[in-house]
């Protein structure tokens, strides 16, 4: 099923509402958003992620530990190196939509509308 046409059927009393708020809290950090963006299409080592997000490997490891706790990323050890990847597409989708929303606050005609002609535009 196409992700764009999936509808949320959870009600306001859903047992998942509080957990969803925790996910937003977990992702409410610019470094963690950058990490999720970096991991969208590939698995990366801590050192490579540190280079991509311009932070120390120690700081990135601390953020990755929180993302692992929240089951957003998973780790795979190969020798003495650890590689990280996204657990599923949901964090990628949340972060992408948040960045798209941020574009709306800055740009009158967000670039993502041009890239996806049917995204958010009436036919």
C-alpha cells in the first residue's frame, strides 16, 4: 500500500499517544534529526556519522544510544566497528515531514512541492 494514502485510524484515547509524544521528544534534537537524515539510505559507522554531522564520535555515540533506546536505529557490529541503520521507514518519514513543514515556515512556495507535484497540492 502506498504510504501517502495510509490513514491513521487511532483515536485520541489510543494507548500509543503517550509513546508517540516520546518519539517526538526523542527526535526534538537537531543532531538526532541530522543522524536520521544521514541514515536514510545507508548504514554508517559512528565515525562516518560524526564526519557527516560535524560532531565528535563520542557525542554522536551518545545520540545514537538514545535513538537505539527509542528503537529508531539499530546497531550491527563488524569487527571493532559498529554500523548503524534505521529500524524502519517511520523515523525517516517523520523527519522528512518535519523538514517539509519547516520549509513551509520559511518559503512561500516550498521546494518539496516542485519535487513532488502532487504532494500537498490540489489537482
